[in-house]
């Protein structure tokens, strides 16, 4: 039993050392004696390994944090997987063609740059999760999904867009529910 523990510790040591970018010691080989490894080296390696383990939050903890921040949520049990699915309310802003489209090409280009900078800032600050234009030339030009707790906040952020302020785009915001943590595919 003691030999198995040493083998497991040696395996963990090799795994951790192989994952680090720091200078690595001489590689261990089949002739390396387990007894030559110091207890201190093994303990230090295990401490590093424990620190690198990703600590995940439970759905209950995530839900409590979201609700403490003012987000609306609900959860349900997926009948197929028996997993708890946490749903969060987001806000989807439809960016529609505005009534003021008289800007010359240079002004329109500057507004487009400011518009993209605004959307980038919303993403960097964590207020928007995804934005993008539609592929047709219809009345609805694009969308932004805001990850904020209230309609008022989403509307305020969407209306701060330079394209909206110039009248080139108009905003229509709706509450939208999505499973927390699910990704597009």
C-alpha cells in the first residue's frame, strides 16, 4: 500500500512539473528511486498542484450571487441529463435603422468607428456578451445582448452608443432568457 502511495505521489509530481513553464529538474526515469525524492519536494509539489486546481462554484452559489446583484433567475432540472439548468434574464437590444442618415461618408465612417469602440467597451466592462450585425440590409441592422440586471440599465447603455445619439440607429430593448454558461455553437 505504501508503494502505491509513492507511485501516485511520483505521478502527481511528474504531471505538475511537466505543466510548469519554469526551469524543470532532470527528468525522472525508471531507475529513479522513490526514496530519493524528499518529502519536502513532494509536499511543495502537491501544494502547487492544489493551488492550480480550478475551484468551481455550484449552480446554487452562482444563482445567489446573480440575485444579490439584482439579476432575475430561475432554474429547472433537465429531464434527460438530470442537471440543474440556471436561466438568467439578459436584455437583447435590436439596433434598427434610424431616421437621421444624412451624414456624409466621412461622418458615417467616424460614427461607425465610435460605435464599434462603444460596443468593445461594453464587452470589456462585462455589460455586453455578444454583438453583431445582421447579414441582410433590413430595418433591423444588428443586436447586442446586455448582461445587466435591469431593463433601465440596458436601455441606458444601448442609448449611449454614438450611432444612436446621432440618430443613425434606433434601439429597441427586450428582456431575454438564456441558460447561464451555455455557449453558441
